[in-house]
C-alpha cells in the first residue's frame, strides 16, 4: 500500500494527540520524550517503579547525548508524565506505542517475546474504547498478525482496537536526532484510519524534514528492521573479512575501504574495518532472523548470516592473538591498558561489547588488565567485576606493557602519544578500531599495529 504525502500536508501540524509509550528502556524513553517534543500529550509506562521515579524526576538511567534535556523539557511543559498503571495509560491515551525489549532467548538464538506478549496482554485488558496500538519492538515475522488477533479477542473494545507496526531505527549516540529527524518512517497498517493516525502523530516530522513515508502491511513492516540490520552487519563483516586477507597479503584495509567507498553502488558507510559490531541490536537481531527463518523452513535464504556472525566474532579472537604476539607470547603478569568498554562511542551500552570480551579473555590468561571508558564504567563493573578499572586513559596506561584501543571515543583519538611518556612501561599500542593516526604514534617511538593494516 503506497500513499502520497501531499494529501496530508494541509493538516494542523500542531495538533496534540494523546499518546502512551509502553516500556521505558532505551527505545521507549527516547520515543516518549520525542513525542512530547512534537507537542503531544504523552504518558510513559513501565512496571519498574524505580525507573519510573527516576524518569519522573528528569533522570535518564542510561547515557544518550541530548536525551536528558529533551526529557526535562517534556516534564517541564506538562506534556510528559510516567506511570506504572496500565489503567491510567488506557484512560489517558488513544494511541499506544509498545517499545519493550525483545532480547535473545537464553540457550538459543530466537527472540524472547515474553515482554511483548505480557505488555500486550496487560494493555488489552484495559482497552474499553477505540484506539490504535503501535508496535515498535523488533519482532520475528508473523508476530504482528498474532498480536492483532489477541487484541481483538482480549480487549473489551474488540474490533475497535487496531494494530499497526512502526519499526524503530535508532542509532545509539544519535537517538534524539533519529527520533525527531528520521531518514524514513515505515507504517505497517491494515486500514486507512491507522495510517492517518500515524501520519497525524508524525505530521511535524514529515513536514519539517521532508521525511519519506513507506506505507505497507504488517508483515513487511516487521521485516524492515531485521533486514536493515542484517544488511549492515553483512557490510561490516565483509570489510572485516577483507581485513583478514589484508593481514596475510600485506595490504592496507583502510585504503581498500576508501577505494570501495568511492563506488556509488557501495558507498563508504559501514566499511571501517576493526573489532566488529556488538550492542543490543545487530548480534541478536541477525541470530533471531536466522532462527525464525529456520522455523519458516527458509533458513537457506539467510544462511550467509552465520558466516557474517562468525567473521564478526573472529575479529575479537584476532585482537587477542595480536595482543599475545605483541607481548612476545607471554601474557601472564603483563599489564594491559584497555581504552574502551562500551560497544560503540557515545554510549554506555556494554551489551555484547567486543572491547570487554577481549579484555576479559586477556585477564583470564593472567594479564593485569586496566579498563577505562568515558561513560560505561559503572555498567562494565557490574558485569565484569574481575577486571581492573581506571580513572582515565592515562591512568589505564600507567605501567602498561601494551595499550589496546577498542572503542573509538574522541577522547582517545585526541590523546597525544607524548602525553604517555614516562607513564607507559613499553610503547606498544594495538588499534582495534583503525581510528588513531599511525604516523603520529610511530613518530613518538611507539610500535603501532591495527587490524587489517601493515
């Protein structure tokens, strides 16, 4: 189903709608604050009383640039509030966005839908008047159709409760921008009225940013997010596979990537070789995609994703091997400074962090590992209490036999090698993100190595 944007442009773009956001994790908190910024009356809902109390006080329980200010503006305007009560949500909103997590199941690759199912069930019980429920969580194909049937059966309003799917495309570190200035919106709908209500919600976004809108069915909307993540993961793993070949042949993967990126059919984005991807989306989404494809009997169609995943994990193993080589084969008793703990810069998210995987593996071999990250220290300490933690990048380098640069924070890129003179024990650095300037480090007397580079 495709619909022109022009017929909607005469609408009142300042129209305030009554919106709820179920689940106030990373996605839900950002979406709730963004909806309030767009002028809607928003109530965020979570079963975690402590989280609701913190959000109500204007405190974001994770690091995301620009989000605290957005949250506080929403609260101060009176347009944004939070609750733990589904009945209050149903009474105060007509459009309900479900933003709960879909983590990987324990013991297998499939998505865990317990939180989606529980939130839909609890919400449905309170829906006594016509409304629109909008899924934003990343779910396996076929989930929306099942949930639409459940809502009709379990909600007192019955067929007057419609379901739509509006996948999210947030990048950690850029989530506020991606909410208020998205590069596209996808509406998976079954009726024209659902489409209209979503266009009303996003009217200002569509108008101000000339944002493309793709209107489709529920099944296609479900697939968009996992297909996008699978493509991005494939592109990252492709250049990392080329890095493996470069290391054997003596070629430079950064120059190779530059040459490839000038091809307009390929483009330069996501062609930066290094330690690979992590976080809470790409790894679990491609694994869940494979698991669902197997259930549907079409696993051959996405069989390549197994190698994508394997290449990604091999980069961590290669970094460990390089560290061992750089230490002369003797890790036990060596001091290693690790720069970075989050899976990417501008985030405190350590889920499936390549940096912490490498740090933990070297610690288990007897190294004395000191980790520093500008934002992720508290999260890292909770999950990896066995590691040592430092107050700064310089502190992590003190007395070290080797520095590992594993998350490309600007702070690390800007650090002058001479700053570590007299602090480091041995001038050896491995750049796991191809983000540092090799010449400046070598000119300062360092041995500099990077994945996929001579």
